[in-house]
C-alpha cells in the first residue's frame, strides 16, 4: 500500500478560520469560557485540598495534645488507669423504654 502525501496550506487554513470567526463573533467568548472551566476546576480543587489538609493538620495536633494530656494525667499518681474522682460518684441509672 502506497502512502499518500498530505499537504496543508496553512495560509488558506488561517484565512478560513479568520472568516469563520468574523461570521460568528460569539465564538470567541464561548471558546474562552470553555477553556476557563478546567482552570477554574483546577483552582477550586487546589483550594479545597489546602483547606482539608489544614483541617487534618489541626485534628492531628488535637489528637497529639490529647495523647500528651492523657499520658501526663496517667503519670501523676493515678492508679491502674483510673482517674481520681473529686466529690461524689455519678452512677448510671438506665431508664426503661416506654411503650408508645
């Protein structure tokens, strides 16, 4: 099978495109808008990722602080993992479910 050579007249193609745009000037803002959609999505995703990364960092820090506090409380004389109770003990008093 013989290969066919394809030639493109770039000057003619440019003139045809220019004529098309002159006939349809609305195509320019539409084309720009279509190209902006992926850019807007990219920026939105990047901003959301940064927000969630910061929230995750804050939650990790809270967890770290809580672990340090629990370790600190445990090493200050608490026996067998039970915290000291101040005042009276609260007892759980379950309420029986009522029939409707």
